[in-house]
C-alpha cells in the first residue's frame, strides 16, 4: 500500500483530497495540516505498506504489535530463501539482503559488492540479487548514462542501487524503535537520506514508474529520473527541509528538463522550474 492508501486506511480521506489539490496547484498546505501530514509520513515509515500491518495499525495504533507482524514477515522471507535456494546460495542471498540496509546508510547508496564481503564480486552475488528481485523483496535501480528516450536503452548494468520493497520491514530489519523514527532522532542522521530515497522509490514504483538514477563525471547525482507525461523528469530527494541541491542545478543546466521535482520536508511550491513536493505527497507524482 502506498502513502495515499495508508492515509485512507486511517480515515484521512479529506486530507488526501487537500494534498492532491495542493500538488496540482503548487499551493502550500496550511501549516497545521502540513505538520500533521509529515507525522503521518513518519508513521508510514515505521508501519510500512504491508496490508496486514496497515490494517492492524489503523485498528490498534500499537507499534509493538506491528513490529511483531513485521518480524514474522521477515522470518517468512528467510524461510522462502531456504526453500528455493541451495545451501551455498542461501548464504549469499542472506548476506546480500542483510547488507542492503547497511548500504542505504552510506552517503553514496550505489550498491557495492565489496561491502557485502571483502573482495566480493558480481559473479559471486548476482544470482542472489536476481532471486531477491524476482521475489519482489527488493528492486534494482540502474544508472543511466544518457538522458534520452527510452531510458532503458542507456542503463549501465554494472551500476545500480538496491531498495527494499517495504519501509516498515526496512525499519524492522534495522531494529529501529518506532519512537526513533517518529521523532527522527539524531542517531538516525546517517540513515535518514537512504530511508527517504527508499520511501520515494516505493511510491514511484507502486504508481507504475520505472526509475533510474543519473550521475555526472564530476559526481553530481540525481536520485531518480522518470518519464512523466512524456517528459524525462529529474526527482531529487531530501530527508529534511534543507533543499539546497547542487546536483539538480547541474542536471537542469545540462539537460533543460520541462521542470524538476524536489521532495523534502518543505511545503508545496514552484520556483525556478522546480516543483517542491513534501515527502508525504510522493504518491501524487
């Protein structure tokens, strides 16, 4: 379930309508509603989109019970890995899965085999990644070398990021307490960016977008590039309201997109060709 379905499950139909209206008109949501929606966003990070977890949360609001459900789902994933892989592949698949959350905590979230195992190579772990991807447990997002249609033709098969399919399971796997997520404690600073990226990827994927990322020779990076209404649109993600994005400026000067989308904790707006969208409204894209 995406963020919109999460809000609807909590009975926030009117808020969903206001969010969609503000997204279309680039008009700020009243500050009290914006703050409330940001709280719901953090709740979604903790609960995730698994239907059973969302429904139980809507009924009970009990984060401890939800974590128990999440741990049960994670255990079933491990059980599935054991069923469908030989002993050697099981170990590799678990190594990769366990390591994804570590890589999301890095400043550069591009997947690196050497972080899974010292001296690790693609040939050793590519089957494990393929199994996790085909199982729907994770998704790969490839780098594109050129911003041209179709983007698929210009992907670099050796450069990719991996995101997990559910935010609640991501937080459960990291053993993050619900209150740490709800209040975004300082100890999470290294993980906030990767978590926000993963969240946005989930929202875009649920809404049918095929996502890619872009990197310049000098290290400027755009989190996602999508095709929206026939246009190739850059999507920049920030976990807080500090939205200075040098990479986005480089991209816009290089490729001159119709507009860009900046997702952050800031309210709706539009300035200098950049559409500012709060993180909770990623489902509107």
